[in-house]
C-alpha cells in the first residue's frame, strides 16, 4: 500500500470521527423539529411563555448553531495528527 493511500485513509478517518459533525447534525435535526413545533404552537402554549413563540425562536437558534458547526467542519476539516505524535504500537500495549 502506498504512502498516499495511507495518508488519505487516515485523513478520512479523522474527518469521520470529527465531533463537530455529530454535534452539528444533532442540533440541525432537533432545530428543524423544534422550529416546526414552534410554527404550529397553540395560543395556550404561547400564553404560557409570556406571549413569546419560544419553540420557534429556540428552534431557529438550534438550527443556526447546527448549521454553523457543519459549516465549520466543512470549512476547516480535521487534520490527522503528524506521524511523529503517534506512539508506536508496542508502546501502547505496555
């Protein structure tokens, strides 16, 4: 296997386990759900929140935060650590 292939696989693995992708995805999905609930809030629910459509605003905020995390992950992808920082396998087992 060539050195280029190994570097590409390492970079792909680093991006796969990037926590920004998980956080961004969850906030985006939950933001969409809460925003939809906020759009269809009843007047009783709005009155409970002192006249504020709290589900709508929180949902939009969550959606914006999730998309920001996903944009950040796309704009600055995770880089694998340099090979000098990775200890040899025999040192890990000890």
